C-alpha cells in the first residue's frame, strides 16, 4: 500500500462506516474519497451517479430527431423509417448541411431493404467508416418522402450521407 492510499478514505459496505486507508477487502469497500465526510456519503454519491447514468441511458434510447432547419417544432414522428427491415439506426449526426446515418443489420437476411426518409433528399451516398463516398444510392421520391434500397449482410454496417 502506498502512502497516498493510507491517506485516502474508503467506505466499508459491510460495516457501513468510513475507514482511513485500504483496511477492508476490496469487495467490501468503495472509494477512495478525499475526506471522511465524502466516504460517509458514499451511498449518496452512488445513488446520484446512477440516477445520472440512467437519465443518460434513457436519452440515448429515445427516438432520434434530426432536421435541416435552423428552428423546428418537432412533433413525435419518425423521420427515418427502417421498420420491418431488421436494421437499426446505430448513430446519426449532422455534418455541416448533411445528416450522416449509420445502419446496423441486427436481424435482416441480407436482401435489399427499403429505407424511407420523411423529407426530400437530393443525394444519398454510402460511405466507408472514414466518410469517403463509396456508392451513390438511387432515390425514389413520392409525396415528400424519399426512399432508397440498401442491402447488407446480417451484422453488417452501412453509413449513409444524406443531402437535402
């Protein structure tokens, strides 16, 4: 044990008390903490941290909404529809005036699948993981909806660059 560890406080989860240094076995202690008071409030810190992580996880699992507009009143709506394809949207982000979408084939069989976008698109490109264009996708437009076909093997990834 180093001298620094002897000066730090830990919380013993069995005895429910603060201890100076690594007195208890690792499976019975939380820490280190700088002060005895911090160690005594270890459970409060854990509960607070877990609540923040749960909220962050909840936000990551919410439906993804993207827009090209400077301001938007977003109702609950799916702007990218991959329902019934076995594909999942694993990431999406704005890159200047374009949206980059990464699809993951979690459950599909490798046959071409239709992906619908609830907004008009002028160009859709498949890119490699470095963002370099590898292929252009043919776009079918119907009533403000853009549709493309994408094929990838099960557990495959495709990255699309969408241009308005």
